[in-house]
């Protein structure tokens, strides 16, 4: 078996929010929770003797299954499995009690947040009420527990002009390490929502965010932007990667509540990307196709590697907005690198 570095456990399909761009309904996903026996079987299947396994909890909203998370934590401890935990949550269920559990697990936390005010207006409860105050209270609960987090934003027409504000918000919160950007995908609830970013203004919106990051760093608030950090690391090391993510190397696996196995969480619900199940085993940890043919002539392809393969699969090909994001950030990173390491 190839060495699995990242095991993603989709603990539940349920969510306490009803985000208007959510792609969770894509592929007809049911509202199931993962049985503990399925989680144990997944860990037994993918944990390597003497190796370290990263386990990421996703959903749905994984904190709806906080008890299951504790069971999994106690299980890997009793089995002596060296494990690093992480969770991606909407933040609304981060209370003093849940934060204490996450701290005991030494669990890295990512909170989904698109901004403040109208920028976060698509992240709502089923009755349409806003979730922002509860999500911010969750981030503060992490701070009270002595924990840091990362923010993850879905970039859409609703928040693209607030990306600079998102960096400022991260700095003001005080316990945010960095921000990651996911481009809106026109699938699931967002299929006909008209939420794709405005391509004419999107590059300038991104550049304002990048410049705010630089100004805040001078003031002592060093908020990392995940996509820029990857570019900086590759430029400074002088290396190029042949893959965008673990899914393209066979080093990741995602298990849904029914025990189906996929190369990554973003492929869950795509029947043609299912590679097996906990019950039957898997056919192979096959590599996901790399870049789109249209990327072959692009000078930035050596760094971006064509972007997220699941995003391309869901959208039927390369996303122009995703491509624009990578081109803008790579160009900015190259300019920054030249100014820092190759001054006149």
C-alpha cells in the first residue's frame, strides 16, 4: 500500500448552516453521520506502522459529531498511533467546552469565514439568519483557550471587494495565523446563483488584499495568505512541484460517513471518483489527472500546477477565476521575490 499521509474523515453530511453557495448537495449526498466503527476501520486501513498519520475532520459541520471526535482521539491514543489532527469548521459551535477538547487533541483549526457584514451574507442558518456573530464568538473562544486558527474564505461576487478587509479582520482578531482562499464553484446550491467573481475587478481586489498583508506585517501583524506562502516557498527554494495537492500523489484519502473512499474530500459525491470503500477495500490510490491541456503553454503552470483538480472536475474544466487568482498571486510573489532577493 502506498503511504497515506492525510486521512480525511467526513464525520457527517449534516450542517447547522445553509450557505447559499454550498456544494454539499452536489452528487445527491445524504444526511448521514459516520459510525465509530467506520472511523476505526478507516484508521486501521490507512495508518502505517511507525508512521505519522494526519487526520482531518470535515463535514458537513464536524463539530455536530464532537463526541465521535473524542472517541477517535481516545482510540488512536490507545492504539499508539502517532497522529496530527485538524478540523475545518464553520466556527459557530466553537464553545469553551469544544475548544477544550480540541486543545487536548492538539487539533489545528480552520474556520470558514468570508468577511464581515455583507461579505459573509451567504453563510446563513437554515432560517436565513446570519452566522457571523456566532462564528466570531467561536474564534474568540479559541483565543480564550490559548488556541490560534486559520480562516478560510470562499471568494465570490459577494465578498471579492472585501478581501483586504478580511486580512484586517484576521489581524484584529489576534489569534489568526493565516487566511486561505477557495474560489466559488457553480455547483450544488450555487449552481445558478450568479456568484462568480467579477473578472474585471478581481485582480485589483486580490492585490489590495496582498498589499494590506504587507502593511500589517510592517506593523507586527504577520497574517499569512496560504496561496502566497506556497509561491514564496517555491521561489525561495528554487524548486518546482509536479503536483498541486496530496490527492495527485496518492498520499491522501477521504472517507465519507458510509465508508466510501475518495482521493480527497472535494471529490466526495462524485461517483466516478469513488475508489472503493472500507468494506471492500480500494482499487488503487490512483493519481488524479494533472494540469488541463490549456495550461501547457502557461509560464505559471510550474507553480500552480493547474489549480485544484476537484474544482476542475466539478466545473467541467479549468476555472477562469481560479486561474486568474493563481496568476495574480504568482506575479505578485515573483515581484516581491525580486525586490527582496535581487535588489538593484
